[in-house]
């Protein structure tokens, strides 16, 4: 082994000339274990090791930045599967960097955020904890640590681990005040809001708003005004809650422009308050504007938002005695029983977070029963398997061995892709099969009743 060290050093230098830096570094490390002297000679007479490593790290960082940028673009469009693939590749590449390099913790952080947005909370929590541990170990600046604590706390809150989330966010608020303290107040406010500690939540909102007003335009402030509106409404301050929600709409317009999806979500939240207080004309106007916005977007999560907007608008018109007009609103969306128990507390629910496995048992059973019906072509479960890219051999095995075939199709897709299937993803596949598919109508009805408003706090990189 010792005699091969000079050869490995030579190969490493060749790799350096060819700019294959990761390979170059690996060969140097193997050689160093075999013969320290050979590597020393190579360092002295050929190229300094530090220079070699810094060139390699620089090249790796450039590649990571490219993957990161593409991942962020996909994440903003709600294409979490594509974003995760890019962030995972960046994570593998970053493992060649020094432990002290802040790029490693940053990549882990972005990966954890993306998993959280995709509804894969356990994976998200794992990477967020890894990122936080690295940042604390390397004594990174207080802002970086505060932000890591914020997103970890939010991930725990989304899993309904409210006491754990509160503990983590308390740590964030104990840090020296920095630009991310406002975010910590926001996420702690959501935690308290979910626990119906409305006075405390309101106090955190007001402190957070005061900090955001001293900073450049920040999309997270939209979420603060939405939450404050909910807190005030729950305490009976209806006029003040509407004022706060209108502030959220105006801020969303500044962040995304007048046609942004965030604007439509805020308009939905505002319309809930107007509807509850009997201000139907104003409610109708806000919902019509929201519908105009969502109709012109084709992001993966906007169809379910459109369904919610349409049904809320129909309910509003029906309350005004305009049943005929209600029936003509967006005829592409099926007419179903209207929801009557909408609450502004729903503004924190993201369609992207809802997994097929988390559907109520009766809804899941109805979905599987619809899809398992067989016909001459093999049945809808068979068509669904083809939509998901399952092989003919896998389809044959499912047909021969299982009665619950559609459930098996979904489980195999999840194993193949390494993530849980979202309801929205299943609906998109059914929509490609048939716009009038009965299972699609069933899921749209459920989503319209339970997830009518989607208003997610904007995550920013930190």
C-alpha cells in the first residue's frame, strides 16, 4: 500500500489539472494515509495542498450555488419534488467541503425547509436539526442560529408538536436581538394562536410588526398581519381584524405585485371576515378579484385554491339570494354542498402539506373503492399506475396479489420516489385521466370543505 502512494499523488495532480477537484482531494487523502512523506514531497515540489483544496472548494461551491438557484426557483413554483432532487444533489456535493464551511449548514437548512413545505416533516426536522447543530458547533453568527431555530420551530408546529415548537422558539427569542428576531416572534405567535392563547399571540404579532416596519420589505410580514387579524377576530374585535387583513393584502401586493397568488390567499382570508360579519357585497368583490388572479396561474397548488374561492363566492351569492348567479360562477368547478363553518384559523393550512395518508379514513376508503373498480381495460387503478410510471411487471403483480390495488399503486409510487404522496399530486394525475373523474370530484369536494383558504407565511432564505 505504501508503494502506491506516489502513484496516487500523481493521479491526484492529473485530476487537479483536469479540474476534477473532488477526485483530486480523495486521492490525496488516501495517499496521505499510506505515506505521509510522499504527500509532503508532492506538496513541496508540485502544488501547495491548501491552494489545491481552496480551488476545489471554490469549484464545488459554484456548482452548489447553481443547484441551489434552480432548487429555489422550483420551490417558489410549488414544484417541491424537483426542488428536493436539486437540494439533495447539493447536499451530497457539500459533504466534500470542510465541516467549518458555512455552505454545509446552509444546504442542510434549505433541504429541511423544502421537505417541510412538501409535507415530509420528519425528513425536514432531521435536516433542520443537523443544520442547527452545525451552526451552533461552529459558533456561527447569532442571526444564522436564530433563523435555524425559527424554521425548526415552524416545522415542529406543523406537526402539531406545539410544546416542542414553543421550547425551540423560546431559544430563538433568547438570542441577542437581530434581523431574524421578528421571524421568531411571528412563528411563536402562530404557536400561541394554535393553542388559543390569543392575547399572547396578539402581543407577539404587534412586537413583530414593530420590528418589520424598521426593515426593508419582507414577505413574512404578510403572515403577521394575517395572524393578527385572526387573533382580533377571535377576541371579538371584528372591525380591527378587517383592517389588519386589508393591511396584509396591501403588503402582499407590494411583495408579489397585484396578480400574485399570495394576494389571492390574503383576499380569501379577508373575505372570510367580511362574510362572517354579513358584509356580503364587499365579500363578493374581494372573492371575484381572488378568482381573477387564480384563474391566470397554473402552479401545482393553485387548482385547490381556485376550488375554495369558487365555493366561497357561491356561498356568498346564495346568502344574498342570488342562487342563479351563484350557479354560473366558474362552471368548470362542480357544484356541491357549500361549506358553512369556515374560520380564519384555516388560513395557516397549506394544500401542499396534506398527504393522502392523512385523509380521514372514510374519505380514503371512498377514494380506493372508486379506483379499484375493474373494467375491460383493467380499471382506473391500472390507468393511475401508468400515470405514475409503474412498470407492467409491477402492475401484473398488484393485480395477482392484492385486492386493495389503488392503495398499492400509491404505496409503490411513494417507495420509488422516497416521499409521501400529496393529495394535490393525486388530483393532478386524476385530472389528466379525466376532468370529470368521480374520484377527482370526491377529493375536490373534501378539499373545498376543509382547505378553502391557503395563506402560508413566506419563507425567506437565511
